[in-house]
């Protein structure tokens, strides 16, 4: 079918679910069912619309957000295929940010797994309406009844089956449409409609009555007429179903097979008929606001993905929140306050860019040459102060130091990683002051492996990894009065300075305190700041055990100077000499960083989390259960025990645990840490 321009009925659908449930095959089947392709490709041979990424083919799963549009008459739905593996759930969050509706894809073979629960929770947190699609009804071990039971436990009474399968596995022949009271079979051609087979009639009648009651209770007038014997028409039911779904009061369920294209045409029609445009939260002039998808309103766009194409260059994928977009439009970036000219417009169809004459509210468009636009930026008319609500970056599962083949590789690695981080904002690069190496925060072992593979393939960089060094500190063990003296004569002007210092310990939370107690001009005023600078430099250089020095007060109470040979440099050096001598004579205590860790988990995992924190030398401060779904533990834990905490917490809780970590205080390090 020839691709047609977009129109005001544009909406976005996110396919979510655990890895391996067939989301990519479902996208392919939806495009075929609506005429966009003659036949589907396969994931196995990499022939799908979105199947050209070498790392995806190697790992056998989606690693990033992919998209393709489908048209149903004049209506356009942009389908977003998201990764299922938990390391890449940041891509799921980005898709849910812009989606009008999410389709939770569940395998009839595997049913509800921990990753299913995680993706369901992500959709609920994003306040996105959800449709459940039970896939793989034709698979050998398909079990609809068990899958439905698990979904009822997960979703609760909001779950509303709109369809029932006729058979399963080898006997799967079609579906029963509960709204239309109709049986649809798929037998090597167009679907055929007919009466419901006798063996399914009793079940269909019972489930259909429950469904009708669940829908009509949302409208008082409809409820009254229904109780009087009125049976609503399907068009009326679909309208009410859409309202209930958008308000989060009902979760429709459909079923079928993406591989055999059974029920896929119906899923596409269902999404088109009941999915309503979702208003998007923004902050305007400091106040929260909601923007509806209005094509006649001010033009507002937001960037949610960046693609770096080897031929086209940098491409920004943007959602048109409101207004109508034409080529060569100039908008202002709310973050940078700079103007951005939008040249050629395209939409993304798998791996291809298709030219677009204009875009309307709800459209997803691709714009090249926007070099200063990053994920999360908002573009709108000049003078409008409109930004997205602040989003907390997901807590990384692990952090590692990077080691190139030579020291000169550091700059190349940093540049390459910044390029990769543009496409993958969950990848975070920083510099570790302890190891003096580049460090990346990643969402898991597979995320790290894929990142290293992309560095090798795209930038020809071989990079190894090392565990992070533990950040330790020193403080003086007891108070000490000391003289720092510098006296050098090398011909001409010499160097002369004497400082008398009292060095005493403070609470480690106070890094450094300097007291000027000089009287009588023993140290001239112009040299006082040099004394402080010399002490601070010596502290940063490290104490006798080689760690930065913190938690001390230095009082300058006396000194001597020479009218010719004294200088700022001389007093700086004398102060450094004095501090080093005080630390050597008084001795030092090694300190480690103690972090406050707040961990939120389902209550059934609370015991495992408490035991794990104990093994990590953690001290539990509080345990709270704010609702039936979440228990929160707050604990103080040494930093040395936390480098892989995010990953191990995820493994303990099936991906359902969340954590935040912040510095709380410094405390004396254990012998096991100081000996490492």
C-alpha cells in the first residue's frame, strides 16, 4: 500500500512486555494486517522492519525503541516496539511517556512472569491506559485459562476480556468476539464470521454478561436502560469502553497469534476504535499543566529519542504534542532558549525515513540536523516557558571503570560514549577521582556488554573494564601543635616562612575549617590566604596512608616572616610542610563513606532485602509499609558494599525493587576495607 500523509487522528501505541513474548512479530503483523507490507519478516533471520541492528541479531532480542506507522482509513497509529529485557527498560519508559495507549503482550505459553509484572507497573506509574494481548495461542503449550487466571491476579477486577480463543495450540482456529457475540475463524484467507460453536456457547454467554455489566456501569443512563432490558449496540459499547479504559477503570483483553496473523486485524481495529488521545503533563511558568492533543493550538513538540545514522547523521525523534507542523518551521528550545529550524520532516517506518508534508498533534516525526536538541527537550514558540516535569534518572545496576589499550584512548572513549549516550540516556559517563579512570553507570551486565560491542563495532575501540576503587579518606587521630618551616637560600632572594599551626579533628561531615588567630602581625595579612591554600592542597594530596584528608580544623596562631625572602609561595609551602608533619606525628584514621540507602520492594521480598543489607554491613534505620504493594527499608550501608547493589536487588526481587543511594556520613573504615 502507498504510504499516505498523516492527519488529525494520529495516536501512539507502545508494545510492552517481557522479552520473547513476540512484540516485534506483533508489530510486523500489525503492519501487514493494515496493508503496509505484503508479508512479514522474521526475527530469526533479521528480516523484520526494524531488524538491522547487529547487536540485536547477536543477542536475539530488541535492545532499543523501534517504530512503524499503521493506517486504518484516515487514522494513523504509530506503533512503538520496546525492549523486554530489564536492562533496557529506560526505553520502555520513554515509549510510555509519549504513548496514548500501551499493549501489554503476554505469552499464552509462559503467562505472567516477573518481567511482566515490572512492565505492567511501569505502565501504571506512567498513567497510560493498557490493553492486554495474549499472544501465541497457537503454540504447543499454550494455556489460555492459566494465563487468564494469572492476569486476573495481576490486574484485578479491572481486567475485561473482549475475546475468547476457540481452541489453543494445534486446535486454535479463531476467536470469539464478545462484544459482537460472534465467532471469527482464520483459515488460509480472510477471516470468516459465523455463529459461536456449541462447545463454547455456555462460556461465551457467561463471560459476555460480565463484560457488558462492567462496561455499562460506567454510564448511569446506560446502566438504567440496561437494567430495563436494553442491549447496547456495539458502537455504543466501544465508545463507553474507550472512556473507561482512558480513565483507568477497565483493562480490555484480546488474544491471538502474531505469527499466524490470527486476531491481529481485530487488535488494530480495537486500538483505533477505543484508544483516546492522552493529555500530557508539562510545567508552564512553574505551574503544572496538562496539554491536550489539539492540532489548532500552539505548536509544542518534545524530543524522546535520538538516532545517530552513519549516512544521515543525527536524527531527533519528536512527538507533536499539540499544533500542526510544516517544514522550515522555527521553534525555540525551552532548555537552551535558542531557535531551532526544522528542515525536512519524516516519519520512521522501521529502518527507513519517509518524507512527510506536515505533522499534526499526536504524530511522531523525525527531524535531522538538530544538533543541540537532546532527549527531554521541549520546542515551542518563543516566549513560552514550557518544560517537562523533572524525571529522576533510574538508579544504575552497576558501575565499572573503563580501560583502553593505551592512555591516549581515554579521550576517544569519552567522545564515543557521549555519542552512544545521546541515543541511550540510561548510559551515564563520569570521571572517578580515585582511580582517575572513566566510569560508566549501566543498567546491567547485558547493557554493559552491548555498550562495549558498540564501541568496538562503531568506533573501533577495544575497551576492558575494572571494578571501581573504593573511595577512602583520612583524618587526624588527635590534636597536634606543629611548626611548618621553610628556609632556602639559593643566591639572590631566598624563600622563608614559618607557620605555627594547631591541627585538630572535627566531625568528618565537616571537610575543613580554617581559623585565623594571628595577632601582632606575626604573619602579614597578605600571606594568610596562602597558608590556607597550602593546607588544602596538602589535604587533597593525601595523608600518610595515601587518602585525601578531611575532617580537621587548622588554626594559624603564630609565625615568622622575612621582609625580602617571604612570599605567598613560601607560606603555602610552609603550611603544607606543617600539616604533613602533624599527620605523621599524631597519626591518622582511615574513613569510608556511609550511604543512606532507601529500598522499596514488594512486601514478600522484605526478608531477603533485610538479610542482604545485613551481609553488606548495613544498619537498618527504619522499615515502613505505606500500602499493600510496597515496603520501604532505609539503611546506612558502607559504599564499598554497594557497587553492584542495583543489579543484585533486581535479581532478588525479580526486577520489582527500587533503590536510591546518597552520601550520609563518613565513619572509620573496617580493617577489611583498608587492607584492600
